[in-house]
C-alpha cells in the first residue's frame, strides 16, 4: 500500500471514530429545570430583606454621625450610592429602612 493509501485509510478511520463519538455521545436527560414559583418568591423576598437591612445600616451610620435620618438625608445617601449598588436594592424598602423608625 502506498503512502497516499495509508493516509487516506487513516483519515477514514479518524472520520469514523469522530462520527461514532458524535452519534454515541449521551444527550442530557432533560432540560435544566426552571426556577419554581417558591424559588422566585424567596429570591424576591431576599432582595426586599437586603434592601431593608441596607437602609437600616445607613440609618445607623447617619445617627452615629450625629444627624437625624430624615427623608432628605436618606435621599442624599441613596443618591451617593453607585449605580450597581442601587440596582441590587429596592428603593422603597431601602428608604423605609433608612428614614422610618425601626419599630415601624
């Protein structure tokens, strides 16, 4: 057998192996599961809780500096946050945590 024949035979063998691997490769049993309603609700609640907690933390910082945490002071603190920080929080819950008394 000539060198060309051997190269052609090797190429055919490689092609057959690749085709076999592609055809015999196991497929996933099912699509990844979408989040359930409970998981979505828990995620939304966690975001609300984090927003309230962050607002309360800022309230404590304002009080520690000797100022009163009113709406204007909390709005200024909100405006001073980065866009990334604001995106991860809910404004209404954050303001509630910052401007309102903790027992409300």
